[in-house]
């Protein structure tokens, strides 16, 4: 194994680790978001960003805000 392939392997490993961390974060955040609406006393503001029931539309909100949140920075 030469130096360039070793560097490529290290970079790929770093990317894989960050992707795994990101997936775990999204799973945990999505799980918590299911309960935030009730925890806040059914806040109207929170209802815009979190699911308020188990419909497909409410789950699409999770995906929409999850995709667009990084773009706001």
C-alpha cells in the first residue's frame, strides 16, 4: 500500500464515521421530535416543525425540516 492509497483509506474512514454519527443523530432527533409537541403543551409554534399525529404528512415535516435546516446556516 503506497502513501496516497493510505491517505485515501483514512479519508474514507473519516467520512464513514461522520456519516454514521449523522445517521444516529437523525434517528435520535426524529424519535425525540415525536414527543416535543406534547411536552410543550401542544404549542402552535412547535406544531410547524414537529409531527402532531402519526399521519404521513406529519412525518414528511420531519424530513422536510431535517433536509432544510442545514441550508439555513
